[in-house]
């Protein structure tokens, strides 16, 4: 879509250059008096005000594409002034004044001023140029509608000239509307509609969806088929080849058949695309089912292995006489149990690729309370977490952090006879970052029992995980201890 938008800007730029070049050449033709474009035929001649209007319109298109909106607005205002001047010349009977002012005898006042159709088209072009770069959607919609109406008027003029050039000039509205003007307006309005394609109906033609692809295939046929049929029918009626009623019947039948065929063809394209999408969805569902089954099997094997390691650590801890070594084995057993808790939660989920932060942290804190006997000491862990989905890798890392920090608080923050609360909070902040905080209402940092010794294994684990998660940690020991870790959220 972005490539097509750039192509649309290039198209509008080319349209502006063509229209401005035509207006400049035509204006120069009037000024010099050569008459190459003006006096050749009254069907092809362009009025001097129209030539100036095309020059202004083309420059305004180029300015709008280059995003010189103030210049485009001034040129749109100048275009509106030309239209008003043309109406005044009609009203005061001075239709020949532009030709006389340019010292060129055009051969009749019908060549000197713009037709009503030309004036209307310039008015619509000025309105579109003024509103297409507005911020309000309603203004852009009005600009697109104005350009579309102008395009319809121009197409009516061109088809009327194609069918019977003499008949169109019997209509006062089109008297003086030259073929060259109609072609220049066709280029102008096509460029205007491509000026902001994303905000007009041309977005359908430039889109990437199935509907846009189908529209690009069928749009030329739906435009050309009625024109070709009507032109052939008109020639048949003009030459008395067939009775008029038979010609009209043939046109109606062929139009119905061809338009119906285009509808059926579009339906066939949509059905084919839907069938391909359905097949792709079926394969993706199979792949997703196989992936989930594989993940469950892997998690199940990991859980069993962790259970074996957990049991062996427990057996070894009971056999070790050294209290420091025994405590180290017990701590490691708790860390293994934290990993086991994660895998139990994953196995219980229908979709093991993500897990809810609130459910995971609540279950993990219950395990920490139970493993360290916190409830028997009157210590409670309160969990406050946003309900966000986390990736398993991120959940494992944050779970290890929580296990170390909450376990450390239960072990060291409270007196042997006193209870307390450990507040665990996990929330998303600043869009793509999260904060994990563990805070207790214990006695704060005691010199005799340092909360986080620099050479302790738990501290090294915490620092390593925080660095791995590209996070930062803040620690305070005022009324109790508070550990706050900010890191990119892994969803």
C-alpha cells in the first residue's frame, strides 16, 4: 500500500505538470496570436481564461504534492477569482474582452470566455485543491466528492463529443466547452483524486485486499463495456441498420449479460480466495495443535526431571551434617520447586505458550509460604498483579527473582516471634516496561543480619537475572525493605 501511495503522488505530480504545460502553451498561443490551438476549430479552441485556469490548476497540483499547502491555497483562491471574473464577463456582456486584451482576433466571442461547464469544473477543482489537505475527514470527503462530480461532468462531455459533437453544443451549458478543455480536466480530476488516495474511493483501487485486487481487474471492463455498447448502438440507430427498439434491446441484453458475468467472476475470485484462506487456516490449526502437544510433552518431561532433582536435593539435605551446607541445599531445593511450579501451571493451561501473571505469581507465592513455613510464623504474602499474559521464558526469570526476594524477606525481615506482611506487586508501566516490587513491613536492615550480602548466592542470582532482563533495581531499607525492579515486559 505504501508503494502504491508513492506511485499515486508521482501520478498526481505528472498530471499537474501536463495540465500546467497545456495551460502555458495555450496561454502563450493566445498571447502571441499564432492561433495554432485557438482558431483551428471551435470544438478544440480553449478560452484565454481557461488556459490561465489550467496553468494555475497544474501548478496547484504540483504544490499540493510537494506539501506547499499555503501556495496551493493561494492558487485555489486565484482559480476561484477566475471563475468569478468569467461570470462577470457574461453578466456585463463583455465576453470578447479577454481576446481583445490579448490582441488576438479569435473570430467570435464564443472563443473568449469559458463555458458554464468549464466554470463549474474549475470551481470544483478549486474546492478540491483547498480541502484535500485539510485535517478534518469531512473536508477531505467533500474534496473527493467535488473531484468525482467534476470527473462525471468531464466524462459526459467527452462521451457526448464522441457520439455527436454537434449535439452537445446545442446545450447552453456546454457551449464553448472545448475537447482540449475536457481532456485537460480529465487529467486534472484524475490527479486530484490521487492526491489523497487513502481518504477517497481510490483507496479501494490501491488497497492490498481481495476486494481491491478484484476491483482493479473489473473496473476497466465495467467502465468500457457500457461505453462501447452505447456507441455501437448509437451508430446502428444513426445508420438505420436496425430498428431503434431492437438496438436498445440488444444493448440492454448485452449490458445485463456482461455486467452479470463480471459479478459472477468477482464471486468466483472471492470463493477461490476464501478456499485458499480456509486451507491455510486448517493447516495453521494443525501446526498449532502439534506445537501445543509438543510443548506439553516437553514441559511434562521437564517437570518430571525437576521433581527428581528436587527429591535428590531433599535426600541429600537430610544427610548433610553441616548446617550451612544443609541450608544451601534447602535453598537450591526451593529454587527448583519454583521452576516446578511454573511447569505445573503451564501443563494445566489450554494454551501453554503464555500464562497469566496474576495466577502465576499467586501460585508461586503460595508455594513459597508453604515451603518456608511462613503461615506458622504469622507471615503472609499479598500479591497485587496486573492480568497480563507472559511468555514462559520471561515468567521463569521473574519467578526466580520473586522466589529469591520473597524468600529472603520471610527468612530475615521479621523477628522470630512476630508476624508481618510481604507485599508483591507486578504492574505494567510506560507501555512496554513492567515493575516487580517486593516490600515487607519488617524491621528493616539489621547490621547483625544483612539482608543481601554482597557475596551471597541469592544476591548473585538476582543481579544476574536483572542484567539478563535488561532491567534496573532499586533497594531501600527504611521502614522495612523494598526491592523494585523495572524491566522490559515479555508478553
